[in-house]
């Protein structure tokens, strides 16, 4: 153990003021907390239950897995597995996530058919978890205020096959003014001082400043205020951070509860290793010296009363006949079932509007729903998101490859494949799960895997 706080000497030292604050907060437990920094960060994988069950994944997994006790779809990965560069990742079979972060959606527990808002959603760990809980039924609004991060969020939700998600790019106050009482469940996974990132990231250690904590707490209180307005009476509000400072956790929640008697803290049962909040008995603490994970604070609040979610003006649109015809022709030629979609056009792009989709006019968004494809003249070109939201059984033609087949790597690198068969669009699948589109002409399958997602050629 080094003087700098329990970790290897080639790391940036832990900030001394952080260590002082943690010693004060943890008392007798401080030495165990400090010792956790000598251990590597814990990597986790959450099976995407929109696509397959944890049991099925265990049968396919190339990685050794041990269960995360508080998340049925969660597993701990041994170090250095490169699970982000595996065809199963490209097929959206799992999401890589710190096991402690998996506790957040587990606690919020979205139910199929509900309206759910993730207010600070990028890169999408919790949003993809919430999408899996909804099982395609109901509405997920995933919001991220920073446009570049909203792009990553979009990629992640699309890879995971979320077909009922809208991705907005707005500051929370604009959504609060627009959709009061509209949601059954709202998540604030707040921007924070990131003390739970210190095992993973030297940059997080370098950037931490004691003054940052107070600034974060102020911003968190503002976001929570807006989030509260979006929850229906009887609905749930979850607040989470990946930091340990009292001010950003129990401090924010106690201050919020004092100003909002219409909300009450929910006393969730504790999993082994979880601790109650340090002050005022609000929230749950996950500590890196007590559970396999980097640490989190989570508070679950219920809004008193019981009122159905508010209504909002629905979106209406007169669809161009050519667009409807082109999409119908594509489905008839290339799919085996009629997709239960409500079409919506933005320029040449066609989307499916999830049920209960409110009008988005005047709001910035990345996706108004599930992207289906683009109408070019009278032809329809399917979107990558369509492929990832379908199952292999939906397609007339598939090219199914084994995960270790050289053609999988070639497909993901953007190469043309050689595979004779019936001409037309086909789903390229790995172990039966869609990776993306190809279009066969003669023996050749033209590659439609998006350029931005292609694996680099070494
Ligand atoms: N929920 C995400 C996940 O599980 O992958 C992680 C969210 S991260 C902790 C917090 C997010 O809040 C960041 O993406 C950040 O860009 C966003 N953010 C920053 N400032 C914000 C603000 N003022 N209001 C809302 N979100 C903000």
C-alpha cells in the first residue's frame, strides 16, 4: 500500500482533502475503504434481457461470469476480457456496467407499460437497463443535455434494441415546464464530483477539487427540483450519484425533502453489503470496500397521492403516401411479419412513435422514436436501429455466422461478404442475433454496417 492512499505507485495519488473527508465520514471503516484502492476496479456485464435471458447468455458466454447478487441479469467479469470488442457486444447482447450502477434501475424497478424518464442519461447504462425492464411496452424518454454525449446514448440504446425510446437533448427545466406530472418514474443519475471513479480513472483524481463538491450539490438540487415536477402523484423519483460526499448525497436529498413535503423517502430492503444513508436515514450507500463495485449513492422517493400520468398533446402528422408505400413494400419483400408501428417522418427518415409519445415540437431531440429507415425516391433503406430492434425470425433472409467465424470480423470491419443465396436485404446475425443489414447481389453481400461503428482494421 502506498502513502498516497492504498493504490499502486504509478497512479496519480488520491487527493489528500478527499482522504481527509472520507476518514471523517467513515471512522473505523476508513482503513478498509483505503485498502480497496489497492484492488483493481470491478468490471461488470449486464445481460440485455430485451434480447435474451441471463441463462441463455451464460450458455453462450465466452467470458467467465460470476453473478451480481442484486441484479439477476448482472455478472462480474474477470479483468482484461475485452468484452467491448466482441461480436456479442455489437449485437447488443449485453451492456458493460459497474455492478454498483446496476443497483439503480433495480431499485427504481420500471414496469412494462409505464412512462419512464431518465433525465441525465448518457452514455446509457441505466437507460438501457430501464429499457430492458420495460420490455418494449410503454415509453422511455432518455434525455442528455450535452449533444456529443447524446450521440453515444443513441448508439447504446439502438444497439440494445430499444424500440420504445425517445432521445431528447434538453436542460431539465425545459422538460419540467413541458411535461409536468407526465411520468410514472423519473431517474436523476446526477452529474457529480465522481469520487467513485477514482479506482478507474486518474483523470477523475486529477480533476477533483474540494470546491467542486459544493458546486455539484447546487446543480444536483436544481436538477432534482425539475425532476420532481415531472413525476405524477403516486410516481417514483430515484436520485443517484457515483460519489461519496455527504453534500452531494444525503445533503441534497434531505434539503429536497424539507422543501417538498409531497415526497417521502422509500425504505427499500438492503442487499448484503449495502448500507443505509449516513444522515437522516435517506438512501442507500454502496461502498467499494463492502461490495464488488465502485460505489454509489441511491435514494428512492415517492410522490404522495395517486393520479394517473398527465396527458400532453399527442403528435399528429399527415404521412406522405409514397413514404408509407415504400415502407410497406420493404416489409412485404424482406420481413416475415407486419411490424406494429406507428409511422412518423422527419424529412426522409421514418420512425416508429412509441405509445404515449408527447408532442416534441420546439424541443431538441436525437430520436423521436425507433428509427426504421430512410425513403430515397420511392425506395426504402432500412436503418441499423431497425436491424437491432428485430429478431432473426422477423427477416425473410438471414446470414447467420458463428461468433468465431472470420466473416463476423470482416462484416464488423465493413467488408463485403461472399455468400451466395437469394437476392435482397438480409440480416447478418451472430449465433442468431442481428448485427446489422447486408444487401445481397449475386454472391456478394454488400455491407450496411454503419461506418461510425465499424471495427478498426489492425
Ligand atoms: N445515467 C448515465 C449512465 O448510467 O450511463 C450516467 C449519467 S452521468 C453520471 C450524468 C450526466 O448528466 C452526464 O451525461 C452529463 O452530461 C449530464 N449533465 C451534465 N450537466 C447537466 C445538467 N445541468 N442537467 C442535466 N444533466 C446534466
